[in-house]
């Protein structure tokens, strides 16, 4: 019988208090400060039993990654390293509660990063000040079961449909890392999954693939403007107490430092901790450095991935959560949106004008969320392309054949 990992209680959470999200980097890495301990006792909500896509197979990769009866693993289990805390010692949010934009505006600042997700007209923001302490939110958005995931060590936010072989499950944090990235586990079979690409890599479900959902990081000010009727993950009802708004990885976002517990082969075309935006389409992967995409108040960059034209919007105004003590005190790295450059039955070319983007075909004005806010195409939306804002070491590890664009076209 598989065990409920989220009911370990005070012991696990006591360990989690001295571990930063994604495996305790702040404690284990002497270059990083220890996170602030919360002042209140923490609790983990009980997780209901999950449907079992394995058909009742009780083998657990959490217990034994080297079980010879598992399918051939997709990664070397010896390279899956303990980051510090035990399973769910960094507690996912399993019963997310939401507040209005107006309510969240009382404690979120304009430059704070939030993960945005829209499904069937249901739009939500997940503040990084919460995700940095929990890493996973098991939610249902627009009637679709989703897992919103965030790994501070590789600076990546990825969302997935949390269904496997037609069965719904939830995900927990394994307390382990692969190439310095979050390793999740599903609570139905306790197989291990790489957060970065949504694959089951060790365990009963090895080879299964989750469906990704576009969930870009943008500033709170931009989310508030684009989605005034959206809902925001409530930081006061997460099931645990954390010093939300503080960064347990102070100084981590630094191009000159070394990634924590990274055992992969570094791609020397860029610095390991260089910020990039990566896109994969039709079997081809391309990454743009932040320097190639950014400039002024806003910038539009045309590109092509896998034979598909894309446009990348960059807009100033988002702070990195991983540099300063406060989530909103880091340097301005801006927000990125990646879209198909077409609307109203026509292809579009874009230029930046101030903080807005203007298509040259109709003169319509667009925001960072890909919404036309003025002009003939007002009310139209560009189709989002799933992308990752991340560090180069992580992108190049998971996409070893990637192209890299380091300079503006």
C-alpha cells in the first residue's frame, strides 16, 4: 500500500523550516543564507487518496529508485540527489484558496513576479512569494486539474494537466534534485517526475508525459492591468505558515555563480546562470538570452522555432525574486510573452512603442499578455506559445541540441 507522504506532520515541516524550496539550497550551500523561520506553527493539510493509474501497483520510486522490476529509467538514478528535506517536507498547496485582484493588491507590489494561467476563461495568478516556499500548487482551473510548479534553483515555472492515462492525481515534492531541478512525485504511484519537462523518469509510470500549459511569469502590475477580474492564490490560506515576501535564496540569481548540486555537463556557450527564454516547437529548441530580448521600456523580437514564426514581447518592470532579501527588491529583469504573430486572419509584425507593442499592419496596440487594447484589432488575443524563463544550465541540460541567440537581430 502506498503511503500518504503529506501527513508526516511536524517532523517533516520542522526540517522544511531550515530548507529552501527545491531541496534546502540555502542551508546546504555556504554561499547562500539560511531562510528566515516562520513564527507560527505549521501544518500540512491531509491529502485524499488518489486514483491509481498503475492499476494498484504498490512499488514506490520514493522508497527504492533502483527497484529492478521498474521499467528502464530515463535518467541515471545515481544522479538524483537529495536536496535536504524528505518528501513533502516542502509542502505543496493541496487546497488552494483565492482572493480578488483588489484584495491581493494590498500586499503585492507592482514589480513582484507572478505565474499566470488561463484555462477556459478562468485566469489565475500564483505569486512567486508563495510558490518559492511550496513549489507545487495542485489546483483545478477552468474545470481542468492542473499542477502549477516552480523551481527556484532553475528559475522556472511550468504548469501541467495532472492526469496520467486518463486518471487524475496530485503531485508532491520528492526532496530530490536532478541537474539542480525539482523532482516531483505523483501521489498515485510515487513515480518520480522531472518538473522541467513533465516526464516520469523513474518508477511504475516511467515514460509517461504530462501535457504542459502556458503559464508565463509577469509582473503583478501587468497581471492586474490585463486581468482585473482574475483570481489570486491566497497567501494566508496555504495550509502552512511561511515568511511570504522574503527570498530564502538571497544572491542566487547571479550569472557568475555556480548552480547548486548541478552534476550535468555545462554548455559553455553561455554562463551557467545566464537568464534565457527557451521555446521548443516541432522538435526544435531555441533559447534567447535576456540581453538579446531586452531593451528600453519594451522590445518585440521576431523569431522562428521548428519552422513556426513566433514573436517575443519583453517589457521592463518585473523584479527577479532570487537576488535580494525581498521578493520585490531584485533587479529589473522584465517580463516575457511568446506568441504566434497572427490575429484577425492575418500575419502581424510588431514593434515596441513605449510600454506597448504595435502591429505594423493595423496599428493596433498590444500588452505583454498578448491582448489588443486599442486599434482595429482591440479585443483580440494572440495565441500564447509555451516557453520557459530559466537559467541556461537548466535549459541546455534538458534541451542539449538547443540553438542559442545571444544578440539582438
